[in-house]
C-alpha cells in the first residue's frame, strides 16, 4: 500500500500547487497603469506590474512636443488611455501646450510594447482628433483629452465629446469613429448628462456606455435619475437603448461575451458604497452581484476573463484584483509615485520579469 500513500501525497501536492497558481495571475499577465504627476505641465509614466507589485516602466513623457494628454480638470488618465492585450496601449497625445491655431489636431496613438525588454516604445498615430472638451476651454490648455474606448481589433474608437474642434455640439455626444468608414454620433439624453465609461463588445458590434446626470445636492435635477444607467448601442443598426437603470461610474465588457460588468453605487445617487453587477446583454438581466472596496473609478478584465482589476478609492487610490470564479479580492502592492495620480489602463501579456529590481526603471 506504500505506493498508494505516495500517490495520494503526490496528488495532494499537485492540488495544492494548482490552488496556489489559481490565487495569482500567471507570470506574464500584467496590470497596466499610469501615474501622472504635476509639474509645469503634467508628466505621465505608464507601467506594467505583476501581481507581486514588481513593475517595469513602459513609457514616460519626455518630449514637450508630444505628451500624453490628460483629462480636463484633473491630472489623471482615467478613461483617457486604454490597454489592449497583448501589447498595445492607446492614448491621446499632442504638444504639452497646444498651439493656438484653428484646426489644431492631437491624435489617438498606439504605444506597442516591444517583445524584447528595454526597447523604446514609439508612439504611432492612429486617429487625428480635435479639441473635444468644454465650450469655453481655450486650445492652449494641456488638459484636453476625452474619455474614449477602442475596439478589440484597434480599428474603431468611441469618444465622448462636447465639441468637435471649434464646432460646439448641441448635446454631449459619443462619436463612434472607425479608422476606415462612416462616423456615427450618439447624443446623450440632455445637456446636463455625461458618459462615465465606454466599452466595445469583443466583436466590436456593440458599445456599452454608462450615463449619469450632472449636479450636486443643490443643482441635481432628480427627474433625470430614471434615465441614468447602462446603455447599449448597436453599431450596425444604429440604435441605442437603456438596458439597466443604475448609477454607474465604471464598466467593462465581460466576463462572458454576452455580459457587461458595472461598478454601481449601492442605494441612492449619493452613495459611496459600490457593488459589481454582472448584466446579461441585450436583456439587461442581473446575473451576479458582489461588493467592492471603496469608490470605484475603473474596471478591466484580463484577456482570458479569469481576473478582474478594479481601481477604487478607500483613503488612497488602489488597484484590486478579483478571481472571476469568486473571491474577496486583494490589493496589488504598487509602489507609489509621490504626488502622482493613479489610472488603471487594463492588462497586457508581456515577457515575465526576471532579475528582480534590475527590470524596474
């Protein structure tokens, strides 16, 4: 019977190893995030980090003529840059201070991480894009990047805008812009609304977007609350509808092909408690719900749909990872940059780090 005991021990060891492996994303599956620090103009660095927190620098602003442009009225990149597995990052880039000339264009660029570590990341312009923010924002301001999403093939963009260059729009609008093809513009329900997040379906045929009303406790029009929630746009049919009323601050397509996960405020509009709700589309039926840690500003699924990354504010900004199979989540031990603003961009598949700190720049 000795052989049976040996076999049992071996099987138990294998099971323990497998369980340990399941508790941590596989080597080479990295979280991509940005840190923006304020100087004369904001400076952004983009990192890839393993679940251990060990990170490598992928990109840092050095050229005043071609900076990553951050969102208006803040110094972060939440929703204004996206990672697209396995090795692409998309962001809006342009001069650190935009020239005061009519028709100035920034561009959505692709930053493709080379397979060989240490090779510089070269920005590749993909889609010219004019000033998109508020009606009275002058061109010379640095904070002019829009919220946007990119399809899985990198060929179509959805951009939340208030204007197109010098031309103001009647309503806040989502521009769906293919790199080759005709643009479609989706107006929001009214002037006092904004899109809090956007995500394409894996096949690029649908766009999920979340809508919230503008206002504080003194100015919010409560009659607008029923129109807040998760919307679904059919790009071929050019139709859109509200599929799940809720107060959504972030969303991600997944974990399944016919599901969208939203980070929704629990209770009323002013709540600081959040839950992740998995919504079946196009029905809008809730299939799962679990609590999140703090006020959520970004969600991203790994390309194998086994892991969910969540950026949340609980005293400090942190990135948490959750097993899709179900767990309580745990924060990633990211090294902080003093005075920096954190932004979760997504996931990448890169060569595993070796040699400890020698890989960190």
